[in-house]
C-alpha cells in the first residue's frame, strides 16, 4: 500500500471515528463495512471500500462518487465522439 493512501484513509477516518468514540478501531471498521454493504470476510476488505464509503458517508443518495463527475457527459452524442477519440 502506498503512503498517500494510508494518509488519505486516516484523514477520512479520524473525523468519522470521533463521532463514534465508544467503538474501538475494529468495531468501527466493521460498522463502516456493514454500512457500505460489504459482505465478504473482514480480512478481504479493501482500503478502496473504506475510502469511498467514508467520502460518501455523509452525502445524499443522489450525489455522484468523487472522481466520476469529471468524466460525465450530459450529451450522449458528445460522449460517443469523445470515447472514439474524434473530439477532445
């Protein structure tokens, strides 16, 4: 795992964990995994699941995942032309 991902996870984790201070770290991670809908074994939980869940945890159901908005095209024709490399 790269250092910047660890720093990002800790930065996102700290304010949310402070809201549930009575939980230990493992209990809090289990809670996040359940909220995210993760059903696998805890040892297989990826940092990506935690990072994206923490980023989206306090947002509305209709909000887009960070990083996807830049790729959004409102016009289907423009999206196709961009995907085929015809326009920039």
